C-alpha cells in the first residue's frame, strides 16, 4: 500500500506534494487548541449564545472574503493567497495567546474564521488544477491520510498539556497558542520556500469580476442547483464549536474525552480516506457521498443520546465521515466549470457558505439557549438530510 502511495505521489506535480506537507504541519498546530477554543472563550466569560453571535460574525467575514479570494487566486496566483492565509493564521493564534477577555479572543476567532475560508478556497484549487479527474479523490484521500495524521496525536497532546498547565480553563489552555504560533511559522516558511503555482493557476487572469462570474454561470453545468446543495451542506461547518461545548458542559466530558472525540474523527480521515476515495473513483461519488452523509447524520443523534464517554467517542468517530462527504462534493464541483473559472467558482461557493455561516450560528445559539442544547444537533441533522436528498436528485452522469 505504501509503495502505491509513493508511486502515485512521484508522478504528481510539486504544488500538490508541498501542500500535503504544509497541511501536515498546519493541522498539527491548529488541532492542539481547536477543540478547546470554545472552552477558552467561555472561561473568559462568553456565553454559548454569544459564541453563536461571534461565529455568525465569522460568517459575515467569510461572505465578504469568499469571492475576492477566489478571483485573487485566479489573478495573482495561489501562492500569494496561501502565504497571506498562513500569516493571518499566525496573527490569529498570537491574539488568542494574548487575550485577557473574551472580547479580544473574539477578534482571534474572527481571524481564524477568515483563515478557514481562505484555506477552503485555495486547497480545492490546488487539487483541482494538479490532479487528473479520474485520480482526484484518490489523491485527496492520500493527502488527507498524510496531512490529517497529526490530528490523531495533537488533541490528546493538547489535553495532556492543558492538564499540566492547570486544567480546562483560560490559563490552562493559553500556553497551547504560544506553541501553535511557533509551529505555524514553520508552515509559512515551507510555503514561501518550496511552493510554486500550478501551471494553470499561476495568475495573470484579467477582466471584470462580474464578467468572470457571468462567464461561470454560462460555461458551467448545474451551477444554480449545485449552489443550493452547497447551502444545505454548509450548516454544520460554522457551528462545530458546539460539539466540544456540549460534550463538556452537558455530558460532563473531561479534556481527554473532548480531545479523544476529535482524535476519533481523525481516525476516519487517516484510515478510511484512501479506501473511500478509491471507491468513489470506481463505483461512483454519489454512492460514497450518500453513505458518508448518513453516517454523519447519525453522529448528531448519537451525540445527543450518548449515555457515557464511550458513546461520545463513537459520536466523534461517526462525525469524521463528514470529511468524505465534503471531499466527494468538492471533487464533483471542480469538474462543473472550466479550469480558468475554478477560482471564481470556489469563491462563489464560499460566498454561499458564508451566508449560511451568518444564519446557522444564530439559529443554533437560540436553540441552545431557549429550546435545549441537544436541539442544535437535531437541527443540523435535518439540514444534512436535505443536502443528501438534493445530492441523490443530481444526475449520475454528472456526479460520476
């Protein structure tokens, strides 16, 4: 199996391989603290409802940045956008480390949200422009297996460090951000020194932005229908912070269980990404996406009903299949438009996700505060049932 990976990677373009290394380093750094960020903010005084408002603000930022980011990548090249993304990630982590109130930490949270939308724009562009259509999900699976491997270790290491530094409170979590900053600077250096733009995404595109978008709708396939599917599928992403909060505050999970849930999800990325990617490339993307969506939906129900820590870990494991669902949607979407429109297309999808990201945290915040915390996850499950139904209705000749 490893030999097959080596052979596959050897024939790929350099940008794809360097991006795997960048993702490896960045994800190790990010996942030291990611699942503990909502607990950090609540320790500084933010309520669960306020977390909803803050993440809704993230949605506003994502909406404003999505299309300009895609167009910028088309025009100035992926590398410049990627370097800016990594520097912004460093800035976010530094602000977290220095925050002595939830208001300051909120600035870091918004910056990290901007990093997420930038990363979600350039990463699909690298895969879309570097991998052949018939190998795209296999390549993405190898990328995930390698680059997500640190997430098996980072959350548990983070839990050990938090325990050593004083427990699940602001001062116990804060040192993680200093460590994270140093590691992220290494990722910046990797991109600056070794990454080169893929030939089809070297920048230099010109013209009116609105003309670019108009051309996208003229030249692409099922664009409007796919954007509706994108909206339905996007609801969970801006409210993932409620999962560790629910586990800790409602189910009584300690730092190791919270970290273990994240690690359990990563098991799916590491050990199932390549087999599921190959199955998608051979038996069809719609079938694997539908299976992954069903498992993701079940994770929300298991989380709410979990009677013990072991069941919480099972919920974390099942939630990991969300990545396979997203991967398949991404692989389908990049083939719906010509390569020259890829940046604008990814940007338009990010814009739609940003709109959802404004509404979803507010809805979930009110559900948490005024209905009951578990209703958040029943709502998310319902949105994914809608997304799954819409995917099933897409013609198979398009989804492959």
